[in-house]
C-alpha cells in the first residue's frame, strides 16, 4: 500500500508573502521619494520674500496689529506610511515563521520571511548610507574650511 501525503496549502506563507512584497515595495518607493527634487527658488527670490516679510512684520509691530496666524503646514504622511510598511514587514516575518512551523510547503513562507527582512534591511542600509555620506561631507567641509575663509 502506498501512502499518500496530503500537502497543506501555504495559507500563512501566502499571506506573509504578499505582505512582504507590499512592504518592500512601499519602503522602496518611500526611499526613492527622498531624492525627489524640491522647489527650486533663486536666491534673489528667497531674499526678496524674507525682506518683504520683515517689512510687513515691522509695519504690523509699529501699528500695534497682532501677527497673523501662520497657515497650517500641509499634511505629511510619510512617517505613518513607513511605519505601516514596517509593521507589514514584521507581520510577513511572523506569518512566514508560522507557515514554516506548521510545515507548509517551504517556498512561500521562506520568501515571506525574506521579503520582510529585506524591507527592514533596506530601510536600515539606506539611512546608514545617508549618515555616512553626511559625515564624509561634513569632514571634507571642515578640512577645507581654511581655504573657504581666506
């Protein structure tokens, strides 16, 4: 008599895989937005705007008018999106671990753990690279400070 082994479907592994893929994609899109070009204003425009604000502020102070309330800054959801992606990555790691523990077919749970860990590592390595580049830039500025001042 031959024994037939029934393979369990990879329920936890599949859900973890999708969560890991989504988390990694969101992290990569969020990190690529870090290098998005900002609004380019000329130095003259910026100085002119500052001078106009100083003039208006001085006129209000001389007349005794209260300063106008500053407009609220536009909402920025980047921290919430990053946190949600890292939570999804953690959930992918946990679900992949549960899938491996339940002896599901190992491909999807292993990939879920891999994608979840990749999301964390991508975030960590990116900020580490930015920190190293900033440190190198600061050291080079300090080293060349004598030629800048003279």
